[in-house]
C-alpha cells in the first residue's frame, strides 16, 4: 500500500490509494501543537528564539543609541563651529585693535614731528603777530592804570582793549588753524598708507580665519560622514548574526516537524490508518495518537543520546589506544 503526506491549511493527511474517509478505513488525529510543544528539542528551540529576540533587542538599542549619538554629534559639531567662529572673530578684533594702536602710535610720533617743523617754519610769523598786538595792549593798560579819566573815557578805553585782545585771539586761532592744516597735509599720505596697511592686515587675518574655520569644519565633517557608515557596518554585522540564528531556528523547526511526520508515518503504516488529521474534524470518529507520537519522540531522543554517548566513549577509547 502506498502512502502520501499532504499539508492543507494546517491539516496533514495520510491517504491510501484505496479509499476515502467514511469508507470503513481507520482514521487518526494528532494534536500537532501539543506534539511540537512536547518535542525533546523544544527547550533548545525556545532557547534559540530567546537568544534571537535578545540579539534583536540589542540591535534595536544599538540603532537608537547610534542615531542619538549621531544627532548629538551633529549638535556638538554645530556648537563647536559656532564657538570656533566666535573665538576667531574675537581674536580678529583683538589683533586688529593691537595693530591699529601700533599704527596710531607711529602716526602720533610723526604728527608731533611735523608740528615741530611747522612751529619752526611759522615762528617768525607768530612772533610778528604777538609783537603787533603786544604794544597796543600794553599802551591801553598803561593808560587805564595811570591816567585819571572820566568814566565815559575809561569805558571807551576798556572796550578798545577788549576789541584788540579779541583780534589777537582771532589771529592766533587763524595761525593755529593754518598750522593744523599744514600738519594734516603732510600727514595725509602717511594716514592713507596706514589705512592701506590696516586693510591688508585685516584681509590677511580674515583669510587665515576662514582657512582655520574650514579646516576645523572639514575635520569634524569627516567624523560626521564616517558615523553613518560605522553604524551601518555595526548593524550589518548584527543583521548577519540575526540571519544566521534565524536559519538555525528554521532548520531546527524543520527537523522537529520531520521527526513528528516520521513517527506519524510509521504509526500509520503499523496500525493501518488511511487518514490522519492534524486537528479534530466534526462528525469524524478518529483515534487520538497524540500521546503515542510524543512517546515515540522521547524514545527516539533517548536512542539518539545513547548512540551519541557510545560514540563519544568509543572516540575516547580510540584516542587512549592511539597514545
């Protein structure tokens, strides 16, 4: 008699070539879930699944931590660049102030030198101006101090003295303005040269600042660019391990199912069952062979362990004899 094993919507059938259910043939049923739950390898399978789930949880944690670290790294990078830029800006202002102070000191010395030169050049003119007004003011003060006069005459002389003094101060101011003008004319090319030097120095500092900032940005950007790749590589390693463990689980599950199917097939042949259901069917009278299948699995496992122990013992004996 030939037997055929089929799987249809969770239902395994062993069909003989000579009949259908209800034609007087023997029918059996197996609680498939219970049999697999009692399989000797069930503990090992559950251990593999627990290890897989633990590794999967760790992989998810690594992904979350990695993404969080990359986000923090990006924020730190931005903060660092802002701090670097602020530092460079402050350093630029400090160095420019120092340069300007040095240039101003040089201009001050040069201005004092030109002022001395102008004073010498206009000394005669200044002396002539003072002499012109000195005699007038002296004569008016002598008259006011020594001559007795009527109030109207004194008031007229005092007004005249004030007018002469004001004229002297005006001419002194004009002479001073002339001196300042001469000094400024001589200082103008030096001031222009100073501004040119300051502009060149500022440009040099700005170029250096941009170069330093660019170098810092590129260095941090390199780290940021490597971070996703490093995380991907780490997760890729974890995924490979997960795939390997999943294959191990599927291989063991397939082996367990084959063990059950083997025993069911043997019982069907030994007892003449033509149909074996994986689940109970309505209006079908069937023998429950669940316990027999579980017993067969345990016996098979015991024989396997005995054979393995004998094999190890034989291997140990051969090793001793070889020595």
